[in-house]
C-alpha cells in the first residue's frame, strides 16, 4: 500500500478551540492542534476544548460531536451511532474517559480505521484521534450491489494455498468479513488469520476479496527482533545469579511466579518446534532443588526473571497490570526449535530461540529483547498499531523505546542500543539497532531518508530508526539536522510515550499523527506551555516529522 502524505496544521497554544470545533469554548492553557490526512481529506488528530461541558455519558458526547462534524469526517449518510462502534471505554490516571471507536459499514469493521476520543471529567471533549475512511458508501457501492462469490471456506483455502506449505495451526481459522479500503476502492473482504509455529513461526493476515478471491493484501503480524510460593536462584545466559519466584508442588520447584498479576510461567520446548501431543507452551519448567544453575537452565532463568522485571516496570511506573491491564498471565517458552535465531510474541505468549551461538546466544538473555516483545503485547491491547508501513514502524519503535526504558529502570547495564547483550557474541560493541545513532546499523534517522519500499512490511524495522532517534533526542537532548533539542529525561519520555500508546495512537497512526499525539500527551501531563511540549516539538522537527 502506498504511504500516506500528511500535512500537519498545528495551531497556537491557548487559542479558542480547534478549527473543527462546533463552538468556541475556550479555556486557558488548552492546547489546540489539528492534523489533516492530505490524501483522505479527513482529520486524523484534533485537540482543544472541542465541546461545552456536559453531564451526558462520554460516548454520547463523542457521537454528538461526530454528528456535528459529519462534513469534516465524511463517514457517510448514517449517524455516528450507526457508523462507529464503541470497542472500549476506560478512565486514565488524569480522570479523563477514553472512548475507543471502530468505524463500521454495513455492520462490518472498516479495517484499520479506529479512533480514540478523550472526554474530561466535566464532560468536555478534549481530543479525538484517528483517521476515518471518507465516502465509504460510495467506495463500497459495487460490493453492496453484488452477491459475494467466495465463501469463508474458499477464502481459507486461498490463503493456505498462497502460504505455500501446510502449517501446524495454533488456532482454528475463523475468517471474518471486513471492509478493506485501498485508495478509492473498498472491498468486502475476508480477513483470514493463520497463526502457527511449524514448520516455521508465522502470524499471517490475509485479505481476500469476497467477489473475486483476489488476495488484496497480506502481511506477517509476528513481532520479531527481532502449590506454594518459593524463592529460588538461577544463573542467566550471561552469568550472574538472579532470584526467582517459583512454586513448590509435589516435591518439584516450578518456574511459576504467583506474586505478579495472573502469574508468570516459563516453559520448556525441549528444542522442538512442536510436540506430537500438543503445541505451545510446552512443559512448565521444573527443578528438584530450586537452584537453576545448569547451562540448559540459563535461557529459562532469564526469560522468567526479565518477564518479571518488565511486569514490574509497567506496574510500578504506570499502574498497568500485565499487558492487557487486567492481570493476564505472562507465558514464555524457551529452547524453541534448534539454533533458532529469533524471539517473538505470537499474539498470546513469548517464544525464544537459543540462537546459533554465532549470530545470537539464547535470545531471552537480553532484558531489552524481552521487554521489547512484551511491549508489542501492550500495543496489541491499546493502540493496536497495524504492523505495516508507518504504523508498523511506530509499533517497532515503541517496543524499542520501552525495551530500553525497562533496561534503565532495572539498571541492567542500560544503554540506547537494542539487543546488544545477545547479538553476535564474537563481536564486541555491536547491536541490532541503535536509538542514539540509527545510521550506525543502516537505519534512517530522518524522515527525508526513510525507506519507501515494500520489504520488511513497508520498513517496520528500518523506519523505526526515525522514531527511535526522535525519542533519544527527547530524552537526552542534542542537535540533529540543525535542530537543537532540550532533553527532558527518560522518565518523562516514558510517560509521554505510554500516554501516546494507550490514549491517542490508533491502528493506522502515521508519524505525523504520532507527533500530534506526543505533543498532546506532553500537554496533558505537564501543561501546554511547558518545556516538555517544546522539547517534543523540537525532537520531531529534528527528524523531519511535521
């Protein structure tokens, strides 16, 4: 898919509301911003005092605003109540209500079109983020007039045939009819998800035209690098002793930590891709004396300990209870396959290979790798950034950022390199990626030199370097491309990016929308005229994102 061209129209702080507001309800210290998606001609980020205070339920306030602004959002002839579905309502730490929406057409999800609205305690709509697909009825007219020729079973077969091999599926295939848009076209398409571990891991999303059977789009959503409570000890991949929360049952000690959320469990895949009797997670890791100091234990020790450290970071700093904020168990499987040079979040748990000893050592030995992958899970349950193009690069960068922040929080040899602990053990001072200097490993550090090809899901790992550089500058300060940035420190970087990811970013967010989201998050936390807001603006200027 082609990249979106974005024009950012940033209004002055403290002005009387957004240019899209239905009235003028100015209040002091209100940050007003407005971004338009130039290609689609609809807003993708608006903030300010957008409505008057109200005692109505938050979702009614949001729907009323969208109905008033229908000409701007161009979502069709139906009212907002029929054109959008509320998918989540939460309250943030500032007392605002966050209403997340899904654009709908003909009872079907419009793929990639989600929105997030922020309603203050006084019933004022303060921000709405996320692009809507305009004129959806006209674009989908040819589909509405035709009876579908491809059923769900046929769509499933088309996806499997394109995959080119027979996968050992983790979940039953359940095709979902969605509206998939591409430019001026809208298709009724089957979304077919293929989640598997063998013969190699994958989490593919296929979009199959229900009229023709054509594969409209496909991408791999695998996020790659790429009894009684007891306390035991263990030796990790790089040495060093770690305390481990374990469970004693029937005379054996298991790597099961019952002290955090819904539990942290670590499993052994015994270097198998899958078991004949069952698939993931494998067998719960156990030991006879609660001392996990054998060489084969090391990958499990680190996976268990670092999952706990990541849980603690999100809980201690943001009050978040596991990746879903509802205490979901954190499951990890180590010793996956043989000489496997990867680690991934498969949509429900972590899986780690042992590496081949040359390119990688066991990948669970890197705290920033573990935190990176578990942050993908946080993203899945908040902004749900689509793993393609700019939204996918944001997804990767956010995982790099929080992988690094967890490393600093744990004071575990912290730096702004990614994967340095487990990558190429025979080569000193190298890493997979660098936040401070992305070009060190061939990644772009400015929007003007971004990757525009189709490889790597549209550059999700490559273009993450641009956001990584922005985040580094925001934290540490410095000059880049002639722009000087005043650093605000790692704690505030994390606060701003966490609020971006859980409040303002939506599934199809672009880099430009991320800038507006970051500015808004900084204004929420520190005030619209704060140094933090200025530094956010400087840091995005420095990497050419407007």
